[in-house]
C-alpha cells in the first residue's frame, strides 16, 4: 500500500495544465513574436463580423411563433 500511495502522489489532479512557459515563451513576453513561428498569410483568419443579439420581438417570434408587430 505504501508503494501505491507514493505512486498516486505522482498523478496530476484533473484539468491541471502541466506545461508552463517561462522567459520569451511566456504569453506576456514582449519578445514572444520574434521566437514563435508566425502563421502564413493564407492561414490568417479575417476578422469575423460581430454577432448581434436578437430583439425582444424576434425572440417572441422564434420561441412562441407570435408576431408582436402584426396588426390584430
């Protein structure tokens, strides 16, 4: 049992990031852009248009099939 306890101590906890970057590879390093390879131009994504939220009338029409703008 002692062996199993020592072995279990080496197993990381769930959802723990085991890779840590220091120095120029750290996320906030000012020199990171010079060391990490850049994406080729054809792979860079264009900015996506901003999604807008639905209006209250659109939500009523979608969920309850009610058109609040329709004349009675």
